[in-house]
């Protein structure tokens, strides 16, 4: 099994851990979420007005 524990060296106080908000701020992820959201919106509008 791979050892994923951190070493004895603590992180420096000026470095903050990167969390979910950092991941959401990445452009490829935002483009993907926008495309998925627009497809869901188009499907919902199609169901509402065309069916």
C-alpha cells in the first residue's frame, strides 16, 4: 500500500492548503460545468415548451 502520510516537515505558514474553491476556479473545469449546465438548461426548456 502506498504511504500517503505527510513527512515531519510542517507546511510554511504563508502557504494555505488548496481546497475545493481552488479546484472550481480552474478554467477547464468551469468550461466543462458551463457546457453541462447549458445542456441541462436546453433539455429543460425543450421539455417545458416543445413537449
